[in-house]
């Protein structure tokens, strides 16, 4: 086949870049703003014959903004509709001013930080629901007692009311079955409203009947998962009744005064109010059943304030004893809960006065909000110190207190005293398990509020208690928790590692698996919180020790995922180490790191990227050949960017010499795949780098390109593969770029061949010789594809080579012009060319011909016919 001399096209990259930029179009913004509300214009349209098309006949703009979603919904919002159908009891709870006032009054007694009942109430109603059917007994009002006239005797009135109460208990009720949860709640709300209506109409006995009836419902635990919500709904009615009775008696105490003071005494209450109050307690005492009698009396228990200063305290033991008569343990527990809620302040006072109240005190600290406990931490410490330790150990009380202080802050003035008082007790514990369980909680409090000095003191005390008899071996979870708490609050690792007892504390983790987990926690915290690179020797020495521990845990049984995680953590540490311009110190660190982490290949890869000087030692030890190829190339690029030209040449030579060792098949994610596509990608990247690599003065012109061409020629390619020709075509692109006066890109402070040779004719002649050889190889390969089974490949390669000549060749040369026409015809000769691609290519040529420097494309376009497949 005749030789075709190569004539590259001269390129002006600056003008080409400018021509490729998008044309700037001025935009008139006017009143437009992207955050301004959109004004929708309504247009009257009519349907056309074709589906989906409209024609505007008249248009009218509306000045008001129209929401298309609202218009579809006829102005209704689905969320609003949902809210409108929400639980009426819950809705009423949010708007009930009486309940808000009660919560406000309670907060004055126990403090604003105490969690109000209203918030708990909503949580309970939302959480405890059921789909089972429920039943309820409704009070059926009777006409008895309504005929009493104002002139009747008092005894007759009393008798009538007692008969009404008997009537209720003897069956004047109606049982409703198969109610849904919503129906049940609606019925309860009806009863609540009936109570208020009866009270307002001065039907006090009817109101009491309703309360008794509702209290009886609490004895039914048939649908046990709904019982907490039932308890909330019924106690709402009891609270309402208790408040109505209290306000009624309070109104009778006014006389000539405006109102009683908040801290009134029974002596300031008149006889009429006292008699009425006693009358209510006597009525309630006549209730036959235990559960309604207990609940109704508890509801009005605060009315004892009108009778006696100690009335509530005297009644509390009796009511507590009454609960013991309730057989169902669930009902009994909720009865105690109601009593505690009604008399919260009295219960706290009673708790303080009890001799051995440790168990109750622990329950209070476990159940109440952390903010409530923290604000009164010194009070609780005082109560803990007075407790009898025989029933419940004090260290458990301090542990419960510490758990609260870890979630909420005590007053700042008390913090140090709290720590001192608690640690006096903790440090005296002889049992290591009791000690560490308590110390683990208080370490977080110490880290939260104090400095390195206090934390170091605590760590020293832990080491002192846990080292004898190797007690730490039974407390690894607690010790691990202590480390996690410390690194959660201390993000300055120079401060952390300078703590004298921190590293000795780490030495207590003797079990390898636990030790590695602790090291992983420390490294994760370092990578997360360390913002700037560091060269602090305290941090480096400590973390090298931590990373070494993780690395040494790797063995033949370690899973790949575990190796990957450990390598990621170690790499994160290596990336954060920087000695600035002190390269020798940086290299010394990398040398030490390489010797420490030689069993984790990803870490070695990271070191290669970071340390060019030691790449030749490390890269050959890698198993993946493409990892080695890419690392040689990357290392050469890094060396070139840092003006290390001889090192860059060495890396590139090593990459060239490694190409013959590339196997035909490689393992990718556990599957064997052909290596040629990966090799083609590597060569494309390599060619892009070779453009700016200056020639070695002793190696000859383009010595790296020549060596690479020899390797490509000698490599055994697959018979059914055209990658070799595609690589040769890319070499042609590279050589064409090398002939330009100024290359398309450069590296700062590195003179490429365009500067070294300055367009010397001998240099250009050498390039043209290589181009001729490459073209000959391409055409020979096209000739071998003339068999029937390879005609499609021939068509594709011919068009690929044609496009390369079009982009990089000077088609004003007749021979090159004729070669391009022949390739065009060869691509279409056997009907395998894609017609759309050919048409678009020809259109591109015609567009390019309109440019002044491409006018010769006009003649070329006339010589390129489009052939049909037939």
C-alpha cells in the first residue's frame, strides 16, 4: 500500500475556544425577580381537532394571584379537612382554658421546668390506640327528684338525693356495645359536656352521678392497650369535677371580701363553706363501690384545705391504703398514678419525711424530666445523703442523678460542688463493677462542664480502681463508653492527648477486638472534628500508636470490608498530616507510616499519592497491574507538576515497560473481564500527559513516544479487537498536537517541546515519519478486515479514521484529501454505515466550509456522496 505523508492542520486554540463559547444574550429583567410571587393569567381556550392543542380566542388577566392547587380542590385544603375531622377530645384539650390554668397553677408549685400534664396527655392519647370494639355504660336520666318544690322540707330533699344516688347504682344505665375508638371518645366527651351542663343548671347530684359512672369505667380492662387513653379521658372529667367543686366552695367563702388569699387558712373559711365541703365528702363516702369512691374523693381532695391544715396529709395514707383493695394490678397502678398527679407537691414532701425513701427517690429521678431534677440537684443530693443505705445503695441513687445531669445542666454555681459530693461517694466504692457503673455516668457530667484537669483526675481514679486484679477485663463496655463520652466533648486532640492519664487509660483495653473498636472510635472523631492539617508531635505520636493498633489487628481472616474501613481511617489521618515546606520531615513521616502500615494496600496507595520519592519501593509490591500502571502515571504527573523531570521520566518508563505484562483477562469485582478496554483508557490518559513531557537531552527525539509505539506493536491483541487501531489513531492525534507552535496546555515552570524545539524543521520531520508509520499500520489493519464477517468493523474503523483526519489533518493536501474520500466511500461500501451519522457528518463539513480558513471543505463536501443501504 502506498505511503501517505501526514500534513497536520495548524490550530489556533485561543480562537477555537472563543468560537465555542456561548453567545451572551442581554436580558431585560424589568420587574422580574425569581422570588417574586407568580401572577397566573387566565385565558379562555377552545379545543382543536388534535388532542392536546388549544387555541386562545380571548384572554383576560386577573390581578389576584390564583393557586392552581386550590382551584382544583375548590378552595379546600386537604390538611385543613383532616384537621377538621380530628379527635374532638384532643382538639378540646388544646383550647380548654381550664386545663391551661390548672397547668399554670401546678407550675407555680413545682416549677416551670416540670413537664406539664397536658404534654403527657397528648402523647398518651396519640400512642395508645385500638381497633377493637369498645363498650360503655351511659347514665339514663330519671324524673325522680325533679318534682321537689322550694317549700319542701330539708329532710325530704336529702332523701330524694340519696334515692337518686341509689337509682344510679341499681341499674339506671344503658350499655352501648361495639363502639369504635372514635365513638367511645365522642361518648366520653358528651359525658364531660353533660357534667358541665348539669352543674351550670344547679343539678349537682346529676353531675355527681356522671362522675361516679365515669369512674366505674376505669375498672374495665378488657381492651388493655386502650386503657392508658381511657384513663386520660376519664381523669379529665374527674379534674373538671374537682375544679367545679373547689370553685363552688371557694365562692361561698367570699362574704364581704373580694377573694381569699392564695395561702388562706381554714380559720378564714366561713361555716357555710365548711358545711358544704363536708357534705360533699359525706356524699362521696356513701358510694358503695371502691373504685368510684376512691377516684371521686381524690378528685376533690384539695378541698380539705377548707377544713384543716393537715387534712390532705391525713387523708393521703387512708387513700393509699384503699388502693390495696383493688384486685386488678393494672387498675391499682393507675389509681396510684392519679393520686400522685393530684397531690404531686404533697407526695414530694412525704417523700422527704420518710425515713427510708431511697427506692421512691430513685423512682422520682428516673421518671421526672431531667431539667426538673437538674435544677434541684443539690436538694436531691441532700436527700440522697440522708437515705438509709440498707434498702437501696446510695451509689445507684447517684447514678440516677448523674444520668439526669448528663441530659440537663444544673445551676452553674452548684456544678463543682455537685461533682465533689458525688465523687466522694463513688470513689469509696470497693466493688469494681459498682464503681465503674457509677463512674461511667459521671464522666460525661465532668466532660460536659469541666476542663482537662478534672477529666484527667477522674481518669486517674478509674485507673486506680480498675487495675487491681485486672478488674478492667469485666468492664470493657463501660470503659469503652467513657472513651466515647470524652471524645464527644473534647475535639481539640492536642489537649486530649496531653492529658497525662488518657493513654494509660487506653492501655487497660487488653482484649484486641475491644482495643481495635476503641481505636476506630478515636480515629472517626479525629477525622470528623480535625479541621486543619497538623504537625503537632503529641497528636502524631498518639495517633500513630492508635493506627498501628488497628493495622496490626489485620490477619488472614480479616474481612475485606473491615480492611477497607481500617484503611479509610488510617488514610484520613495521613491526609491531615502536613509539615508545610519541610519536605524532609514530611518524607520521614511517610517512611515511618509505610513501615507501620504495610499490610493494608489502600494505605500504601495513599502513601504513593503522597510520597513520590518512595513510589519505586512501594508500587511493585501491589498486586493489581492496573493499579501499578495508574500509580506510575499519577506519580509521574505529580513529579512533573513539581518540576522533578528525571523522576517523572523514570515513572513513565516504568509504565511503558509494564504494559507487556498486562494479562488478557483481569478480575474486576470478582468477575473476569477483558483488559483491552482498560488498557485503551490508560493509553488515552498517558498520551494526554506525553504532550507536555519535554524530551530528555540524552535520549533522542520523542523517546517515550517511540518506546510506547514499540510496546503497542509487540503486544498481542485479540483477533476480534480493533483497540490497537484506535490507539494508533489516538497516537496520530498526539503527534498532530505536537506539531503546533503553541501547545493547548502546559505545566507551570516546565518547558514542553514547543518551547524547547521552537518549531524546528528536524523535529517536525521526525514527527511526520512517525505519522506515516502509524497511518500505514491503520491502513494495513483496514485491509485485513475485507472478509465478509468483518465488514461492519471495517466500516466503523474507516469512519473513525476519517473523522480523525477531518479534525487533525490539513485536507488542502491532495493525497490526504483523496485518502479521506476513500475512507468515506469505504465506510458506506457494504451498507453497514449508519445513515444518520453520515448525514450529520456531511452537514458538519458544510457548516465548517463557511469559515474563511475552511473554505476547501466546500470542494470536499461535493466529493462525499451519500449512498443508500440498497
